[in-house]
């Protein structure tokens, strides 16, 4: 699932490439992506909306829209790329095979020919002839359209904790949260109500940098360890953002290109490979339903 650096990279691209453009039409082969409003109403309301801003909130991408009617009504569209989704900008042809519509790139254009860009499930047609596509292999992505009040008060946003790169996510705040938790630190890092934007990749990386075992009980961390962990989280997120995210799996940017952080990752998805510090093989364990990667020598209990 795209995490903070990947989502922010997408948002930065979209700000440059689609702000000021008007959505003139919409196509999808997966209507269930639209969770709100009813699909037919969505088709009607999304047309002639101008994109005036794009922002990130946690792992969500928010489009701020202005209608072309007399009142220039403002709307907000929340999208979550979930496990395998990413936005692309280009052009696609809609064809048919076995009676089912599908999308194929019209030209290679600016979009990489990477196979993970070949699952375009939804297309927003823009007034400059370009198209904003949503590629999503597993069809788990989410789209919601409503008034700013409706979207801002949705559970998707209201239940988010402080952004992992914000000043509010600091040692005092995090230490107080962890004192009330008895479970291992790794799953707590993934709770979006505690800190929004962190996922499996950067949770593993930050714990390694902090020399904290992922199984260590949250309430057993000292204030000093929490401060070190906060610094590590912010550092690794910023480094990945500069490298346009991690593409160890299916994440791609709006040009269809991989992020660069996967080339320098320290422990994530490196099971059996030597630790970059001590040479000990990286281990993978399951905590709950999620995998965690760590160095048993550098991250002793």
C-alpha cells in the first residue's frame, strides 16, 4: 500500500499536472470504486468540475473541486489508492474483449510501459485532452465525492491521528500514547489513528534505524527511545520522499515510474539478505497478520 512518501509524491505531481484542469467526463470498468454518492449521481456531479487543489491527508489524496454552475459550488473528492492503486496521467483507448470494456494506453507517451501500469480501472477526462487514470490491480481503491463538510467529517479523515511529518507528532505525544499500549511497537506504528502516513515499509525501516525490536512492548519504550524513534520516522520518510517513494512491489508515480527508495532500503523485504550494518541475515516474522523485517543482532530485545 502506498504510504506517506508515495502518496505525497503523487500529490506533488498532480498539483503540477492537473490543477486548473476541468473534468469533462469519467469512465470506469469498476463502478464499485465509487463509494459515495450513488454511481449514477457521481457520473453527473463529477462532470464540469475544475480541480483547484490537490492535497494529501494521511494516505488519502484529496481533490478540491469547483463547479461551473452559477454558484460555483465547491466539492471535495477523497481517493484512497489502497493496496495496489496509483494515479497516472496520459491517454488510453477503451476497447472491448469478450463483450467487456478494457483500457489500453493509446501511446507510450510519458507513461512507462511497466506492467503495473496496465490495470487502469477509472479515467477522468480533462479539458486539455489529457486523462487522469487510476491503475489498480486488485480493485480495492476508493473514491468518495461530496461537499467539503461531508468529506472532512467522514470517518476516513476524522479518525486520523497527527501526520507523521507534522510538529504534532512528537516525542511527548507519542510517549503518552505508548504508555497506554501493551502490544508490540510495530503494529502500533501502523495505526492511522495514532500517526497517519506510516505503513509496513517505513515502520520496519524506522525501527531498524532506532535499534528497536519490532516485538518490544510499546509501554516498555523509554522517553529517549521514543524520541529516537520519532527522529528515525521523520528522517526515513523525508529521505524516501526525495527519492519519490518505494517500489519494491507495485507502486508507480504519475509517469508510471518506480520510486528510488527500494534500492537503499535497510530491512524491509530483505529477508535472508545481510544486514547493511553487521552482516547478520535479516529475519521476517509475523506480528498479527503483518510481516515485519528486522536484524536480530542490531535490534535485540
